[in-house]
């Protein structure tokens, strides 16, 4: 079983690169004008290359059942998260619009660029294709049910399902199934691997830069500091206690493959995702609420991730040899 030190060491590089992005923004080396181009680069080139590198020419997915199981659990995780977070927001009498924003922000854990390097360090590249299937199911629900919640049912975001990462995933699965690709030619595999290696670090740098922008926002001097305390406490309870406990319970009791149990353990330890802030900007909602949820859970997770993973692997019996 990985020790606390091993897991802590696996987390350090992730937050170190995020911190580097924070510093680059503060030093104005990574400007805000570059964000849109970098995000487009990640979504349309780097992450598709990452998906091709880990899905195409890969037998670690095994049977189709694990593909569907991983996607279904990924989708189910956000459906449950949205529902519980919305009910929690109602219990503290948040305004309806803010309630929807809180549900999307607190209900969605970081499912990509923070957990992937941790999974790679702890369990090797064989687990990444299953994580990508988990993310695919989550993405489908994110662009449909989550957007409908955020907009009050006015938009389902269906067109956004036609994005480069999701289409690349589908194409890779079809190619693997139909042609049984055993090995890509080196003239293709090497450049794909080189571009793939850039996906995670560039994304983490961008997350760090965005965090710098969020922390730079000054609070409204007319707003009492204690006004949002119930919301902050509820965000911590939902994202870092209640939903992780439920994920670990499912991982421990459900008859799932050990790889899926491990993915659920890592997902349980994650803070709120940064991406909902971008969704709130695009589809409407209270950006301040999303920022508070993301920032408070991200800061606490720096210390909480290792113990949650250690406990989760132990209680679910998924640590392995």
C-alpha cells in the first residue's frame, strides 16, 4: 500500500506546477491575453494527443464492460454531486440563482489535470485509459444536466458534446474495436507522445494563473465578511466531506474492478474543479459564489488530499501490492 509520504510526494509536483503558473501570472510573464489561446491549445491539440497516446494502441481497457462501467460511474458521480449540493444550498436559504451556481461548483470535483498525474505516479499509465472513460461519462453529464441546472433548464449545452477531446475518445475506441491496432508507427507515436507530455503541465500552469486572478479579486467593501460564511462552510462539508464519503462508500461496497475503485478514491480526494467558473461566465450565474467554492476547497485540499487517499485505499481494499 502506498505510504502517506509516497502519496504526498505524488501531490507535490502537481501543486508545484500550479504554483509556478500562479507566479508566472504575478510576474506578468503569463498574461491574461494568453489564456484563451492556451485553453484552445489544450482542448484542441494537447489533450486530444494525450487521449490518443493513452487510448489508441492500448489493451489495458480490457472488456467493453469496464468502458461502460467507468463512463456510467463518472456520469453518476456528477449527477449525485449536483443533487446533493443543490439540496445543501437550499438548506442554507441561498437565492435560487446562486443555489444553481453553488450546485455546479461544489458538485463537480476536479476530474482531469490534478488527479491524472497523481494516478500516473501511484498506479502507472495502465490506469489512465479507465480514468479517461470516467471523465467521458462525466463530461456528457456536465454539458447536459449541469448546464441545464446552471441556466434553469434554458440550455442543455448539447452542441458542446462535439468537442475535440470527446470526439477523439470516441474515434480511438472505434479504431481499437474495429481494427485491433497493436502498435502505431513510430513516425506517428513519437510526435503524439511528445505533444501528449505537454498536456498536463500546460493545463496546471493555466490553472495556477487563473487562481492568481481569482485571489486578486477584492471583496465588496459593502459586504460583511461573515455573510458568506455559511456558504463557505457548506462548500467544505459537501465537496471535502460528504461527497468523498459517499464515493468511498460506493468504492468499498460495489463489486467494481480494482482500477475503478482506485479512481473513485482519487476522485474523492479532489477539490472543486476550476472549470465551472468558466461555465458560470458563459451561461450566467454568480461568479463570486463559484470562486469562493473553488478557492476554499482548493486551498484546503493541499493538506487534505494525501490523508484522504491513504484512508480511501485502505478502507476500500484497493491499495494492492
